[in-house]
C-alpha cells in the first residue's frame, strides 16, 4: 500500500510495483484514485500481487507493507497494516492546509506513535537522498530502492520494471535514485 | 502479449480491437482515460466533444453512417446525454454503438453517486458490467457484437474501482472492420410520431430476443461451490464477494440488463440461502424479488457508498477482524487544495473579501468552497451556476443580485453555461457571470476544450472567442481581467455587480500546472517589513505558512507566482534576486 500526498509520485511508484509483480509471474491489481484528491490531498494506492487477486482494494489489517511518502500519512493509514506488517517511511513532513492555516496542529512524535504500533519500521530521509541524486522528485524511486532490498525479488527485476515505466530522458537520474535507496544505510 | 492496463485503457483497447473508428467523450472522472487512450490510436478519430449529449450525437451519426463508434462519460454525464439515449433505443444502430459509463460509488470525484443501471432499464438498452480490466476489453468487444446483432446501442457500465484499477489484459489483433453500407431509411432514423410508434414496437420485440440471449450468454456464468450460500453479483462487487466468501456458489452477471431470468431461477433453486451483493441501489435484488424468489440483499448491505470484502465478510459470515489501535488523537485532515500559482485563488480571495453570494460550478475551482476562502454558496451540476444566479435575482431582487455572482470554468461554460447565459440575457436578468478561463480542462487532468485552440490529438484548431461569444448572445458588458491584478479585479467586480443588465467577466490566466507557465524567481519574506498581520494566510496558499513567530514561504512548494506580493500592503514578500524559477 502506497500512501502520501497528491503530487509526490505515488502513482508512478505503484506502476513500478505492478510491473515487478507481472515480471515475477504474479496476478497483479493496482488500484488508483484519480481526480479531486490529487490536488495536494491525502492519496493512497493499493498494489496487490499473488496467485489470484480478486478485490483490487486493500482493507484494514491486510497490507504486508506500507510504503509511506509522508509521516502523517503513514500514521493515518496504519490500521491498514497487518499485525506482522512493516512500514518503509520517508521522514518528510508536509503540513496539510488546516495546519498551515493554524486550525489544527501537526501532531508531535509521529514516528514514535508509528513505532508503538508497528515494530518493523524503516525510516529514511528519501527526499534528501533524492536531492543529492539531482532531482527531489525521485524521492519515490529512492523508497522503491529501499523496499527492493528487503524483498526476495531479484534486483534485476526491479531495474527492468523501472525501465518499463519511466521515460527514457528521466531514466538515468531515477536509476541513480534507486541505487541510493537500495544501498541506504539505516540508522 | 499481456499488459497491465487500467480498466479504462482496457475499454479503449476493446474498441480498438473491434475496429472502431470514431470515439467521442466529455472528460469526467472516473471515465476520462478511456478516450485519452483511444486518442493514441492513429486509426481512431477521437474528440473531446462540448458535452456528453453532443458526444453521443456524434457517435450516433457515426454509427448510422456505418462505423463502429464508442462514446464515454461519467455517470452524471449520462444525464446530459439522456435525451439522445432514450430515442437511440428506438432507432437502433447501423455500425455498432457502445456507450461506456463510469459510476462513482463513494463519490471519490463526483457530486452524487447515482446508479446508471436504471438508465439501461428506463431506456431499454442492454447493459454489460465488467469486473476487471480483461473483462473491460472482452465486454466492449462483445458489446459491439451485440449492438449489431440486435440493432441496439449497448451500455457498458464501469465503477471507479474497475475503471481505475490496473490488472492483466491479454492483447489481441484489431479486427478489419469495414464500414457498413449507409441506406437512407426514414422509418428507422427519423423519429417523429408515426415512425416512432412503429419503432417502439420493434424495440419491445428486440428486448424479448435479448432476454432469451441473456439466459444463454456466456457473459453470465455460474461458479458452483458450497451450495449453502449462493450469491448473485456483478462488477467489482463480485470481486469483493469472492475475496470475502471464498468457495461458495456465485451467479456472476456480466449482463445486468436485461437479467437472465431462467438462469437466476435455476441458481436460486439449488442454493440454500441466496444473497444479492451489489453496490448502490437494489437494482438486481428488486427484480429477483419480483420473480417471487426469496433473497437477502439491502437489509444487510448499504445503498450508500462502496462495498468492501470486509463488510461482506462481517454481514454474511459474522466475522470480525482484530485491528490495531487507532491513532491517539484526531489527526489533521488533508483535503485537496488549489495548487500554488493557481489563478482561481485570486478570484476567491476577492469574492471572500466582498462577501458575495457565489453560485459555483464543477471544476478545480469548486475547492473555493473550502477554507480558508469558503467563498462558494452553491454547486449543483455542470453549468448550474449561471441559471442559479439568475434565479436568485428573480427571487430576491436587485439588492441581493448586486452582491451575487456566478463562477464557472471555461470548459464548463462551453459544456452547459452558454444556454443559461442566453436565458439570462433573454429574460432581462442582470446577473454577473465570472468565467474562470484557465485555458484547459484542469480537474480531470488537463484536457483540451474548444477554448484552448487544440484538439484531443494536439492539433491546432479554431478557438472559441469567449468575449465575442458573450457579446454575440447580447451581453453588452464584457470585461477581461487578469485575476492576479487583485485591485483591478475587485474594481471590475464591484462595477459589474452594481450595473444593470447582464455582465460577463472573463478572468483569464492559465492553469499553473501547464508547461508553458513560468513565473520567474521564488518568493521569500522580508522579516523587517512583515507586520505579522496574517492577511496573506487568507489566500490559503500551501507554500505560505504561519510558523508561530512569523510567516514563511516553503521553498519546495513556491512557484513564484507573486500573488502574495500583490496582496501584501507592507511589501514583505519579495522575489529572490537572481535565482532560478520556482519548480511547479
């Protein structure tokens, strides 16, 4: 399950994961929501793969992995994780409009609250890593790199999937971002 | 070859493989990608039509002329196209005619969650309902076949979860479809009373044949499993049910109108407890009950919103799932917002300042209803703003009218704002209509429209001149303004609302997400000038925040549009000297 804020590149990430699933010979369903929520709202994309996938939707308590592009969104959707699931988290904070307007408060200790509920959390500053690669928009691919390392799927498959989805002119910087994510040293 | 396709892309592929040569649509979530995908096929003439009624008429013309044609829209678009739809059921077709309609249960991006299956029954047009992308492709091909076999348009209904889910599709070859001969036949194609009476009779004969077909068609299939539970279902609800209930027995309907009555009766006889599991209205359930069959349906499942596997599991099997603790405090919501640099922000800022009553319309700018602007009073359907402003004047008189406007986007205005503007002029109205001309159909993902000067395939074409159009229908007071000129905009708004006679104000500035839009350097705050009055917070720009001890501009978000510079009385916002443009 990929959660984040509209404009962060969740859709592209879900398409890469879908392609990985297909290359692994799985049945795959990727469920996106287009339209209004894309304008800076909270967005969630479901990626399911396996023998036979029926429902395209992931429901509460079902996700093996939550790939979170923003920490408040990770906490918002945490109930969708299975008890033994894990979270790969970009430590970025993006204030929602009610916080910007001073009507609500961005909660303190978001990562602590996440860790209380899920022992298996990997936190990375993927945005900073992406910046160092030369394009902050590759943050999504840094996170994919981080995810790739912790799966049994061959690295080569991930690289092929990236080539399936990302346009030629942006490939180089994204492959670099993937490598950085793949080799990211977690604290 | 297999590909991972959106349901919408698979619908397009189905039309392509069927040899379709004409595709029409008005964009609307969750249907838009069907026609975007169709436009990528060189062999298919595709267009963004001005609205869904026109789209269906163009497709009908193509069908009568002998081509296979597909017309796509969202559920509420079918309301707009309902006029030609009902009579097309009488005329039938020549080349196959398929109408793809995408419902939005749960209203992810819509103003209602109406169930378009009722249109199939009301107009007496067969309707197919796929449950994944492979079926989207296969069912569209079957729909073209049925359309020609039975001489009828065929509806294919999607819902958001089918339209916007990617799943695997086996691609096939394009059929070498030759145009059917066009033969003048006024008895079939000219619907006036004498001919229509005959055609209505034909329609009923045709329906009897299609009912027989439904009982034999492979579109409807029984999957036998444990017979203690039998489920009649279709579309994405079938997928939810399979996930929740596993190996029970299913009657999966691929054709939801007309229903296969014999098949249903046979299935019902062989299972102990029969459920109908369907999203939204009890469309199938009511018909099954009418057959005298005992069935469980909407007493267990809601008519509001989407179904889910969990809901089905809970209600049918009584299973509850243990979930982890919810987050301790109420988390701040993250609603969608107008983008940094959005031209609409300026208009709503001024409308809020003037405390006008604002009749809104459908588009990104409907976000003007949300905080901090909250500068919208009504939003009903495409084009409603203009007529509603006029109605408000007729109800409450001149004083009220002088503080009331209609706000409508360029594409929405062309879709259905022109006729109410003529109504307003003709019936001696005095309302002010603001056309937010951002030179694109933005909300649905940047489609061209008749005011942008480009076709769906990106070819240059004649652009509608909105000023001349307004003048031509009799509006004497037409004003053009850049909404980022806040003072000028406010002045014009005051003048036009005060003036007698109808006014049109065209607030023209392109969508900030368009590639050609470049604003120059980003903005920063000069702390020595900032009085911390927070007037800028009213803009609701995601890039401007109140840090508690001052105002800050977020570098990652600022595009350098400079609206805050225009607004601040103390000159506290300044462009960063010599820096590169802000990135959108």
